[in-house]
């Protein structure tokens, strides 16, 4: 059951519109709803380490997108690997 929730959360991260801030207002509302759905799902997972890792992945994706927008292109691959290792355990 937890693995299903983890996979669903990872799909939510992958399919989220990370560039919503550069678009029309309706995408803002959609992004906000997506963020709420992600938080609600993650809060149903009992394992604190898994919750922390999923939240970390969400934040990394946000930071990565922000860096792309600003032209800095940070590398988050090592941090991502650490979070994914927690999820695989």
C-alpha cells in the first residue's frame, strides 16, 4: 500500500506544471490544487522518512525549475539520489 502511494506521489511530482508561474492565472489555480493534492497524499504515509524524502523531492524539483528560469541551472542529482534511496528502502 505504501509503495502505491509513493509511486503516485512520484508521478504527481513528474506531471506537475513547474512552470505555472510563467503562465496565465488559471494555471496558478491548477498548480495550487496540485500542491494541495500532493501534500494530502504524502500526509497519509505513515513512515516519516518517506514523507520527508517525498517533500524533499518536491522541493528539489521546485529549486531546479527556479534555477532554470533564472538561468543558473543547479545540479540536484546527488540530493535526488539520496531521497530516492530512502524511498527504495
